[in-house]
C-alpha cells in the first residue's frame, strides 16, 4: 500500500514536470503572445478560417480547404482573445500537455515512473522540433492518439472493458476523422486487435458491448458537426472537401519520390536524434515481449504495429513535411521509456552506473535534437525578408481599403488576409495545392468568381504576369488576362506584385 502511494506521489511530481515541459515547448510556437513573425503557410490558412467563422462565415461554403471541420473550430476558438491575448497559444499548450500526460501513463504500464519521465524529457526535444511552429492538424490529433493508446493498454493489461473505454475510443477516432481522415491508423489497428483478442477469448458478450459503445462514442463526436453543417447548409460541401477532395488532393499532387523522401527522413532522423532510437527499438521490443504475459503482449503488439504502420504511411506520402512525424510522438515516448527502463535493469542496484546510463541516453539521443532545438527557438525571432515584405504588403492593403473591400492573394498563404484583416472575394482565398485545370467545375467557379466579384486588390507572386508558359484557357492564363485588362500595378517588392482595380 505504501509502495503504491509512493508511486502515485512520484506520478504527481512527474505531472508537474510535464506541465513545465509543455510550457517550455510552447515557447517554440508561433502563436505565443508577442511573436513578431508571421504564421506558417498551413497555419495562416487555418487561422483565416477561424477568423472568418467568428465573423459569421461558413467553412466549405465561404472558404475552400480539404481539412476537417474540427481544425477550423479549434482555430475559431483560438482566434478569440482576452485583453489582447488570443487563445490559440493556450490551446496548443493544453494539446501538448494532454499528449505528454497520457503518453506518460501509457509508458507507465511497461516501466517505472523514472523511466517514463525520461521518455517524456528526451522526446519533448524532438517534439518541439517537429512542431515546426505549431498549429497543424497532426498536432491536434496527438492528444486523441495518446488517449486512445492509453485506452488500448488499459483494455489489454488491466482488462478494463467498462463503458468509458470503447465510448472514448470511438469518440476520439471520429474526432480525428473530422480533423483529417488519413490519421486514423491507430483506430484501425486497435479495432482489429480488440476484436481479434475477444474472438480468440470467445468473449462474445464483451465484443458486442465494445462495438456498441464505440459506435455510440463515434456518434457523440459526429452529431454536433452534422448538426452545424445542416444548419449552415454546408453538409454536401463539407463531405466533398474534407473527404472526397482530400483523397483527390493526394492523387493529384505528386510527391518527391520514394528514394528522395527516404533520404529526406533519414537526414531528419539523424539531425533530430531519432536514429539511435529507431535502431535499438527492435531489441527493446523483443526484450519486453519475451518477459511479459499474454495481455501485455497484445498491448505491445498494438502499440508497435501503430508506430510501424504510421511511419510507413508518412514515408509513402512522399512529402518532405517534418510535421507529418508528429503522430509518432506518443509511440516514441513509450519506446524511449522502455529503453530507459532497460538501462535501469542492466545497471542493477549500482546507482552510479544507473545515473551514467540515464545521462548517456539523454546525451546520445538528445544532442542532435538540442542543436535543432536551439535553431527552432532562435528562428522565431529572426525578421526574414519574407516576413518583412508580407507585413509591408498587408499594411499597404489595409491603408488603401476599407473593411468591406475584398482582396485576392494568388498562390500564397493567408498571412496578408489575416494581418490586413481583410477577406477574399472568393472561397478559393489561396488556391488549393492542385492544378485547377484538372477540376473543370472548380476552375470555372474560380474564374467566374474573379470576373463577377472583382476584388479591390489582387496580390501575386513577383513576376506572375511575365510568365509566358501558361496555355490559353488554363486558370493561370485566364487570371493573367483579368489582371491585364481590369487592374493596374500599384506596388512591388521582392516577393510580391500588387494590382488595384481600375
């Protein structure tokens, strides 16, 4: 009893350390109050959605994007402020804290508090680097992933099949679908594992109970979104953009090639401190597999299957986006904790050797990532020319328009809209990263919108009108023609050309 109380007290100490760690990671985010730079490309678009939603506009109807509605509701809440401080930074810190806390308790099923805490500390450095400034869909999927990993472990190890386990598993899974549907690998693997386990155990009653309450949890997550979409007449557009177009986006945007993406992630693993962890983790897996009971093996198999298949999916995307690896963080925390636990075991009762082993883990896995971390924090305060020119253009637009005027920023991010506090004339506020000529209906809607609802200003990347390679009838050619006929050039800098309606 006293030993259990002692472990719980240690857990409380580690939870406090996790809170401090979450805040420390938060200082690498671009949403931090007082940040003088601009948002990343994706984040700027999500913030544009959130800002317009708070002014009564409807996602998918007034703004086009292939992400799920949950991401936009998060940014709508994040755009709200109290005494000038927007909530987004606090939402992101909460997301980080929940991720680390639930991952810590998942690791605790296999290790002691000290080893689980080391897993948190080592991985938090990698976490901060991979966030890339924050406010990505993968970032908000992490709390849901870490909660579900804990639920899976509780089911197998503690044989906990109480109602809340399948209910929350279903609820978190559907929330991820409404965040971005291609991040549900854990729920697919977890469902197969639980069903397989119960079939082998011949526990039909528990099986149907788990299915029923998982479905109810999923419905509890889905119904609010469906009601909102029905009330705003956006259901068909939400289904098309968040689900169908999300698949089309993957099909119509070519990656960098499998060999190139493997090289990219290999370099990233070396620089961020992942490589050693990846090399030694199979040995750790077999060590824990060999010395644990059947229920532990089911949990271990599910966790490792998720980690491996999720990593494979990131590589197969053939995109050099480091933030795609964020969904590996809970898995990484668990295996680093197991590595630390193995170091404790090998060192026996010799505390000095144990201490040396712990420091060796932190130094070997952390040094490459610490170098990157320094650059991550420093980078936040460097006034890049891109940042300067974006702010100058936004300031020019704001001075020369009223709040009722619309603008259009071509093939850039949404920072100019957000800084200038202006809205696009079109729901294609920044064109999706696909060739519109392959989508005739969307292309027609875009071009007709530019002709019928002419924005006061059009902002393009520098030299856009000088490009001669666009064929007659393409969306790029048609936009060039509209600008040449209806607009005059009023402002230029290194990155942008600005055109005002004649």
